[in-house]
């Protein structure tokens, strides 16, 4: 099994990413080849077939997204989606702690 990867591409190139950040929705995609919200470039570059996009929020600010993916089509279970959301909540807590530390160090 391949480990996590960290790769980047402009966020505005993927409609699913724009919807996730813009509206704050969790987006679940069982087969990216059948879903026009996933950019062809993302499918090709990251070899994505199934993905979940979860927004990261700190307070009222949307800070980014967490994306989980498979390289094959995958019918996401509610438990899997919940696990990705839990990961995002942990990342949000880390961002909030970082922000608080920055405020304290600058004051």
C-alpha cells in the first residue's frame, strides 16, 4: 500500500475543491472518471479514482482542505468519510494552536 503523498496544484483548477472551500461542503466522489467535479488534471497527476474532500476551518475562516483518495473506484462508507472528517478536525485543532502561539509570541 502506498503511503501518503504531499503534492500541489492550483486549487482553482478543480471544481470539487472550489465547492469544498467555497461552500464548506464535504465532497464524496466514488469514481472520479464519472464525476465532472474532479479535474482531469488531478486524475492524471495524482492517479485519483475515488476521493473525499473535507474543508479545514479555524473559527469562521476556511483554511484549506484535507483530501483522501484511492487509485481505484471506491464506494466510500460512512465510517470512512467520518474518519477523513476526524482527521480534518485534528488538523483544525493544530492550526488553532499554531495561530494562538503566533498571537502570543507577537504580543
